[in-house]
């Protein structure tokens, strides 16, 4: 009888060790793979593609910006997002916009694409805009929000949003984008 008890205790110890091991594996899996993060949306680079100004009006500038937009998905599942609008602003006043079509970014990948945005200061006014144009540096901001879902293992779907807010300056003399900063 002593031999049977020992083998039952040994069997229970193995079962307990297996349960502890499985619990640890599930816990690690839940804390790493199943933790869903919001994707990062950023401008990587930007150039002034075309530029024109109306000499009659000190505040009338038209330009086309060419930018590389990136969507970085750090999750273990793909991010499927809806159509969104990227807006270029000066002191909260929209000067231009670009529609970002719905799409998807694969798991653990960064999606890059080129966008072209027309910007016109004719939609804005005020002494601050005039002062910036006269100083030769125009301060602009861009905003976009991509709403969507992260799909894990084709079973779990978590709603997430990737938001972008970038500030930059346009040197009107050199027609170069300077101080590009995205958060």
C-alpha cells in the first residue's frame, strides 16, 4: 500500500506542476500577445511640391504638399481601419484636407503611402497669419484619426484608434518643410 500512495502523490505532483506551468504560459501569452495597442499614425517626410502666391493679397498662398504617411501596427493581429480625413490647419482653421481610404495594416508591420494635399491660406485670415507670412515662416498642424479594429487570430476583435497630430513650419523663402514633429 505504501508504494501505491507514493505513486499517487507523484502523479498529483506532476499534475500540479503541469497546471502551474500552463497557467504561467497562459499568463505570459495574455500579457504579451493579447495586449492590443493603438497603431501609430505619423508623417515620415514632407516636401512642398508646388507653391504660388498672390502678390495682391499678402495672405494668399497656395501650395501642394507631398508627404509620406505611415501607419505602424505593433500588434500580433492586423489593423483594419475605416475611411478617414487628414486635415491641415493653421490656428485651428482648416486649410486643406486629404481622404485616407479604408484599408488594413498587417500584424507587426508599418504601412507607408504617399499623399498629396492642397493647402490654401485663402480660407484663413487674421493678423497672426499675416505676421507669419511676413516673417517668412508659416506654422501648420495636421490631424487625423483612424478608427478601426485589431483582429487577433480571426476570432478576437478589439476597437482601436490611431491618432496623429503633427506640427511643422514652412520656410516661405526656401519653400522647405522644417521642424516636423509628430506625437
